[in-house]
C-alpha cells in the first residue's frame, strides 16, 4: 500500500436517514474512482459495503463498513 502524508488523507462518514442512498453514493464513489469495475446496487445485493448475509437479504446496511479510494493524489477513507 502506498504511504500518504497527512495533508493527502481525507476521511468521510456517509450518514443519513434509512434508504436515503448512502450505500449507493459510496458505490458511485468507488466506481468513479475505478476501485470497482461496475456500478453495484443495493437491490442486486452486490455492493462492496453491504456484505453481511442479513444486509443482502434485507437490502439495508446494518453494520458500518470502511473502504478507501485514491482521488487526485489523495487517499479518501469512507465509512458507510
């Protein structure tokens, strides 16, 4: 893994009401930064951050999930 200086690290927490699109927004970030090769969808049960069987079955996030991406020389840590 690449080392980043403190000024090149960003931390983001995605928060909001239930079914407001938090996981979809995270999926869009990951897709647009080329972390994933396809845009994943909650309805299809194939998102990176909803991996627990209960989350997939219910189409909701139960647990917080962390992921990261690189964007314009910055490391962006995301909590969904």
